[in-house]
C-alpha cells in the first residue's frame, strides 16, 4: 500500500494558481504515483468551508481515500463569521475525511491517528523570553496572526494539553498496531527554525509542542507526519520517521511550477 503525505498547500495564497489548479494537479499526481491513500496534514486554506471543499474535491477526482486534519490556518475566521473557533473545530471533526478522535484502521497491522495538535511555547528560547512575554504573541513589530483569527477561549498551553489528551485516547485504541501519527503542529524540535535566530527565538514558541514526546516512547509509532513550519524534510530517529512534507507559500517555492513543487513535496510511506 502506498500512502502519500503532503501539508501546507495554502491553496488560497497563490498569485498564479487557483484552488481548482491545486485540486487538478494534486489529483493527477496521486494517479501518477499510484497512491492508495493521501494524508493532508493541515493548512489547506484560511477558511473552513474552502478547506473541506478542497479535501472532498480531491477525494472525488482522485478516487482514493483522502484523510486530513486541519492546521491553524484552517481554523482562521473573518470578523463576520458566526461560528466560534470551537464550532469550526467540531465541524471539521464531523467530516468523514477528518481523523480527529477517530483513528483510521488500515488493516490488522496498521492504523492512522491524527490531530491538529497545538503549540505549547516549549520550542522558544526560554532564557530570553518569559511565558508572559510569549503569551503576548507579538514581537519585533510582528503579531502571530492566530491571535487575530482564532479564539479558543483557552490558553495555547491548555489547547496543547487537550490535543495531546485526545491523541492519547486514540493511540490507546490502536496500540496493538503500527501507528502513523499525523499532526499539523511540529512534535520534534529538529523541525523548529534553527536558533539562535533574530525572530524565531521568539516565534518558535508557536511552531511546536513537547506534549507528544511521551507518546513516541509508549506507543508503536513508526511514522510521524507534520506540517506548519514549511520545511520539506525527513528525520529518522529511534526507528521512527518524522516527515515534514510542506508545499508552503508560492514565494517559498524553488520553481514557479506547481506541478514540479507538488512532485518535490509529496513523501510516500510504503507499508
Ligand atoms: Fe500552520
């Protein structure tokens, strides 16, 4: 079985391609690579309806199983939006393609567990910044934009703990199998922006969480997929592959061609 992974498509942020182009090119790539399942690790767009529509369209066009979890951008809302952030979360959770709170059993040997996860500030330079300063989510004239577009009614540290509790519950259900874990938020410090760094000594606070560390010790996780940081990289450590398959914003691409970039981004897990 061939499982493709991709993240951070940001289909609404390209100046040369429409969301339909992303759907068409991604579906074409799924066929070329002969994938059986596609995992999308969040940040499809800045609006939940657009994100869900995209996931459904790719599923329909490619005719394979498409599973996803939302990223922080997928939770963003405009001022006119009537749903609360929590209602948007619940809406995602109710979608058949979402695996939050419902592990996907592939067969007797393999299962997929997923959650957006949330950042717990632990990746920042704590010698330089107090918790209070990080909670401000503003530094060097830049605001971390989740502050303006998402309101959980809880602290980020509490959100990270809630996400970890949900994932632990799911992992318990499938611990007799090999596990593919998918998050949006980074769970391995090697994917943080290397420090010292002028601004990421601060902004790394919002990249990752350490609340998942224990899971890699306790549960048979073989692959850990994540996005958010816009890297394309694989790390292998203690028999676990950590995969960060981010397409990223068009300005971050190495070429101007979406097809080439998607080809260079998708990582395949063969089981
Ligand atoms: Fe993100």
